[in-house]
């Protein structure tokens, strides 16, 4: 058992860190941290990620992707600022690749992989965020088109997307369950209403909603077969969850670095506060949260690479790491005292951003039930 990264992995990690510092950070700093990035700035960042293979990390090289291992992807994504993390992801391209026909892959993947087009996934709805089988968005065939009606919420990238991979229902099966289908809806071809949602964190992103009102979409835009939705979503979620955990690790590491620096400079009662026992305990607890979270996420990704059933460990990785790192950022704010709650320092922005992360790709409560199901073999919810 070797917990050390290989020299190649360290090089990949360092390359991603330099890319973030030299190419991405300057773009982000040119724009208001509390407002969505202009689309052209977002495209510039996406193209930087594309050059590193991040926009098609899980797609085989034979199909124009990077063919990365899950752990390699995690090592790179951990280094990215939060706004770039969402812009450079490969989830939509991966979902097109899995189940898409040769014609659909040829039609969609080149632009998604190159960063020329923004894609997003429309899954969640106001009435059933954690249960895709409760989806109410309807798709009805009308000749050579599908007529889509529905409302998607909390879609990452909705406000600037060129295409949205929408999960919709074709109706019910004999057991009364939704027959789900995936449809790529292109804004230029089949216009739909998009608008942003203002939230407490992730404000340089483009979280939003989409409304489909008798939206006519060519039948050829249906991706995969009816009934493959849960499998494809689960396969991508298994990797996404530890990646979100590593995004939290990135934020907590920033908070730890700032707290250690401040503790070595701030003088109270004639002493640097880094010499106070309670401050040292805060720093030790922050460091423990960062270390354990990082290792757990790496382990979850390596389990995927080794072909193991990873439902349990990936759910655990996201749930534990985000909770631990959120607490770590809060403790780093305590080390800084009054400065910790100032907008000038930036820790409050980290805190707002990290508080957003328990929501996407399954809430803490759903992840807990996944872990319980994997341990006992008994699902705590029906459907």
C-alpha cells in the first residue's frame, strides 16, 4: 500500500496548479467575484481546460477524449478555482458519449471538447431534486419532433449554455414508473427560456433555470435509449462526487494556508497567536480535515479506476469531505478573529462557496441513504 503520488502524478498535479495560477486566476480577477462571468471570459477559461484534456477527460482517446483515469482527473480538478471547476468539467460530453450514436457523437462532441460550445445537464426540478424518477418534464413525439414541456432548476451553466441535455419523461410503464429519456436541446435550434438564480455562493458561475414551453426538438436529438438514464447518470455521478469533495479540499487548503500565515504574524499580549494552545488546536483540526478529506477522495477515485463497486465510497467521500472542509473554513475564520468575517480577506467567500457544495449530485441526506443501502442491502426509499 503506497500513499505517495508517482512522479508522473506529481507532474500532472503541478502542471494543473501552474495553469490555474498563470492562466485562469488572472481572468477571474479581472471580473467581479460576486457576479457571473461574461460568456467570453467563461469561454476563455473553458478553452484553457480543453487544452489540458479536462473537457473530455473520461472519453477514450479513440473518440477524441483524453482517456484519463479518475484519479488523474481528480488530481487536476483539485487545483482549479471554483468557477473554473464548473466550466472545465466533462460531465455533459461524457453523457453524450455514453449512449450517443456515432452521428450524435460526431455532431456534439467536437464543439464540447474544444470548448467552443457550452453544454449543461437539465435534471433537477423543483418538485423532486434528488429523485430523477419523479421528473415531471414531459416529452411527446410529434412526427419528426419531440415536444418538450417542463421546468428545470439548479442547472450549472444554464444561463450561458448553447445546449442542454434534458432528462424528460415519455410517460409511465406498467408499474407506474417514469420512462425517462435524454434529449439534447440546442438553444439556437429549439429556443427555450433561461435565467440565472442568485445564490449565496458560486457567484461567478451561471447557476440557473430553464423553461420549456412546447419546445420542438428533432427526434434525432434523443440520446441513447429510453431507460438508460439512471445508469448513465449514476456512472457520471460516481466520479463527480469525489471531485466535488476535492473542490472542497482546495478551499479548505486555502483557508489553512491563510490561517497558518496569520497565526505566525498576529501578535496579542506580546506573543504571536500561533503560540497559543487553542489556536494550535484550531490549526491542527483544520489540517486533519484537509488531509483526511483529500485521502478519502483519492481513495474513492482509485476504487473506480480499479473497477470496484464504488457507490458507497464515493457517496462517503463527498459527504464527509465537504462537511469536514466546511467546518475547516469556519475554524480558519475563527483563527483570524474579526478579520475572518471581513470581505477584504476572502475567507467569507470561501465559506459561502463551500456551503453550496452539499447540494449538487446528491444532498448529504441522499448520500447517507446510499451508504446505508450499500451496507445493509436494504433501500431506505422506494421507487
